C-alpha cells in the first residue's frame, strides 16, 4: 500500500473564497504547485470557476507538456440563499442584506467540502482563511489544513496584533475621533494607523468576532501559505515562526510564476480591447504612462471619479485608467477638456471592464501605478518594478500601504485617511491636486522620484529570483511538498 502511494503525485485540494482577489492567486498557486509535480484540484462554484477557467486551461497547456499532473476544477452548486441568479461572489453584493446572504452561503459550503474530503482523501488542503470551519472539518478526515488568505504577511501580522492586544489601544481613544493614532504592539517594525483605518469592535462587533474566529482557526491549522517572498517582507516570516508560533511557507509571487509558465507554452488570448491597449502602449516612451486601477470591488462616486480625471489632467502624463462598467456615466463626472485627452486616445485610454493588469504593468511604457493596495496588485507592481501611488480603500489595504511606504519605500501616498467598504457611504474625497502630486512624486525627475524608482527596480529582481531554482520561494515550496509527502508515507505505513 505504501509503495503504491509513493508512486502517486501529492494531491492538494485548493478551496478559495468566493471573490476574484482570492480566486485568481489560488489558480496561480495551483499552476505553481503543478509545475513542481503536485496534482491540484480547485473546489468552487460554477460562476466562480468561470473566473479562473482560462487561467487554469493555460496552466494545463504549460505544465502537462512536461508530464506534470493536470489541474482539475471541481464545481459544486452555489447554495440557494436568495441572491440573484448568477451572483456567487462578493462582486454582486450591493447591500448589507446581500452580504448576510453571501455569508450564509459560505457557511453552507461546508457540506460539499466535507463530502469532497470523504470521497477523494487529498493529502492536504489549502483552504481560504475566510472558511474557518475548514480547520475542524479537515481534522475530522485526518487531512492537514494549510490556510491562505491572499494578503501580505505584514497585514496579517498587523491584524493578529490588533486582535490579540485586547484592544487596549482602542479602548483608551475617543470613540468618535477617526484620526486618533492606534499603535500595534509586538511587530518587527513600528506600525501606527488612524483609528478610522482599523477594525473597531465598538462599531462592528460582527466583523471583530469573525476576525478572532479566523485567527484562532488559522492558529490551529497545520500551517499557512503566503503569496509573498522573504525579501519583500523582511523579518515577518521569522516573526510568524517565533513570536506567533505559526508555521509558514512563502511561495510567491505566484502570479509571476504563472506568467513564466504561460510564456513558455505560448498560452493566452487577449480581447481586441486589450490588444489595442498594448499596441497603444508600444507607441509611448518608456516610463511615460501612469496606470490607474482599483481592483474588482472598489466603486468610486461620480465626485471621486471627477477628481481622478482632474488629477490626470493636472499631471500632464499619458495614462491607462481601468474602470468598471457599473461606474457612473462619463457625463456625470468628466471635467471640461478631459474628453480631448482620450479622443482619439492621444494622451490616455479608459479601459472598461477587466484589463490584463500584469501585462500592462510589465510594459516598458508604464512608469507609475495608482492603486488601492490590494495585495495582488502590489505583487504585480513589485514583479514589474513599477513604483506605486497608494490609495487604500478598506481592510488590509491600509496595512499594505504601510509596508509600501515605510518598510519598502517603493511608493508615495495620496493621503487616504478612512476605511469604508463598497456598501458604505464615503465622505472623504481626495482632490485632483493630491492625485497629480502623487503621480509626479514617482514619475518626476527629482531625487525622491528617482530613489523610489530605483528601489522598485531592485525589488523586481528579487521577486523574480525568488521563484527560480534555489530562490527563497522555490525552496520553501519544495520543502512543503517534501514534508507533506513524508507525512503521507508515514501515515500509509
């Protein structure tokens, strides 16, 4: 029995949360695992499978030609909880009532997860931290659960500090002062945030309690996998292992690893709009274009959009601005003179819908990135060596901004002060002058801009080396695979 098991590849189940920012890095991680000889299955629902199917197909074209196992997508029905047909992720959520329904659906996914483990007996599961119940379910089947959230170690360490310090810092602060400073204790670097940028148990007890539940479940897990690399977050792997007593493996940047595989196979088809965008970039000088994108969940008001447009006008830079098709009509926000910049695309492009962000960031014409500081976007910019203009909107994005500005020094801030989700009303508006100033501070000709750009380029080299043979992330992944294989063999004997 043991001999037969040893001849089979390691089988890992990946179970991502129902959000693009969680699904996409898991698909990239599956491609990376498969390139190391691991059989991967991604468990999700039909609409969420559609989000990653092309990426998985491309990865299979690349890895299967080398004899590696094919990545499977196993789908289960999305629970009927009263959401509109086709809404199976946070993308379609626009109210607190819908958010509650989605959380109920997430809870009901426990049964198909349990059934998969019983039927297929994988050697390990990489489960999203937002499914805290997977720790106990996996333990019931004797399957080691590795947690994965898709954010930085820095942000997770900040969150753990906040949750585990009994909110002593918050309790001593005026409850209605969002600018009051909160210090996070016990971290490798000094970290302070505004009260309006962190979870507050007195304002959202449900979020706070869920955060504690997630943290406790992750502590009981076999370990944690991060889409990061050692040189990106100096001191935080050691902090996790010693101060927090948790086992961690850094295997990223998984997006860049996936792109390398795709390039080897020649995989990947682009829409006509994406092709036109890349050809337009070909005509622009190196480093002359600012890229503006805020992820799949961020929604701007018409007033905020107008200020972004003003900032682009004031900067005088070429630009590619990605906007959701659900955003306000141009007539509601477009300032006077802006239409001339994008017709006939002389100085800028508005890219409606999904854009090939990694390809755009990797183009030599792009010299700066205005971003919400989602971790996937940060890693893509780091892998491309593009400096950042930071504009966090909510959650871990403010922690990621601290890492970018104060530890890595590869960006500048527009001064976003308060956190809010897309179902909340924002009262803060960043004006066009601040946006233009941020762009100039990373794309200008002064010493500050040159220093930021140099650090970004240096970090790009480290990101790419990390996933290569004998790189830090390559070695971490090999160590994890070896350990899981040894565990399987010892159990089978």
